[in-house]
C-alpha cells in the first residue's frame, strides 16, 4: 500500500508541477500581451514623429533646391555673363579679322599636327598660315 501511496503522491506532485507550470505560462502571457501592445503603440508614435520630422526636412530641402535652381539660372544667364566680361574683364566681341577657323581633319595625326602648328604660330607671335 505504501507503494500505491508513493506512486499516487508522485502522480499528484507531477500533476501539481504541470498545473503550476501552465499557470505561470498563462500569467506571463497575460502580463506580456499588454506590455507588447504598449511597446507597439510607443514604437508607432516615435516612428510617426520621425516621419513628420523627415517630411519637414524634405520640404525645407525642396525649397532650397528651388532657390538654388533659380540662382543657377540667374548666374548662368548670357546677359549677366556678357556684362561681367565687358565691364569687369574688359572683353569685347572679336572682329572678323581676329577669328581663325580651323579645318577638321579626320586623321588623328593630322589633327594633332594642325593644333600643334596653330599653337606654335601663336607662341612664336606669328600669324597662322592658311594651310591649316
């Protein structure tokens, strides 16, 4: 009979242990679900704030791009460049006798030779001959 009681006690102890394990698992799930829900909501809120900040930054950058494009168009205008060249640098449009037309050669050797002769004529202070 003592064997029966000890086996019943063992079964009862195993049953109690399983019951306690199930209760602890359920309790941890019950406690974890609200924690996870709060964490998820906090994560959504912080993500939303970051998205709003990035959106504001994007709109500021888009305005800056528009301003810089306008500045670029202004600075690259032909009228402004001509005014600076004429007033600040003292440049003028070339006259017809100052314009030199260079023929385009198809051979690489001839092209380099022609350009070399052109620059050697300028460096020597002589005019370039018509054979170019």
